[in-house]
C-alpha cells in the first residue's frame, strides 16, 4: 500500500504554514513551538535540527523524543476525520498536531490546548 503523501513531506515545508496560520489569528511562533514541544518532546535545539535536515513527517514522529501520553485526550474532527478514530498511528499523530494548531488559531487558551 502506498504511503500517504504527508509522510514523505518534510516537516520544514509545513512548519511555516503552522506559524502563518497562528499569526493570522494573532498567536505566536512561540505558541506553535510550545504545542510541538508538548506533543512530541522535541526541544528548541532538536526541532531546529529537524528543520535544518528537512526530516519528513514519518521520521519526525518516529524519532519524537517522547510523545505526550495526554495526546489521547485530543478529540474532534480534522479534515473530515475524528482524530481519536484514526487507526494509522503516524497519521493520527499528524492530525493531532493539525488539531492543536487549529485550536490555537481558533483562540483557545494554551491551558486547554495542552489538555491541562
């Protein structure tokens, strides 16, 4: 079975779009980074490495230092799919990140976005 295109896209190619989406709604790059750090366990240096090396999404999530155990609390619909029902682990992780960025752009507080 052919892998979805998102798997082979570099994270660096989509990262600026996450920031752009957030900034259009008066949110910040720092908040986008905080969401990524919370979800994946990456820190500033390791995220910069991912961006510099143009690592693809599949590898980005496979090499994530520590996926947040509270990620399972992320629910809702993104791109027409309920994130909690997506069976493909990597695709679910991609959609978790999409969902969190959407919540940021919709004005939710960081406390709610990070499921605290």
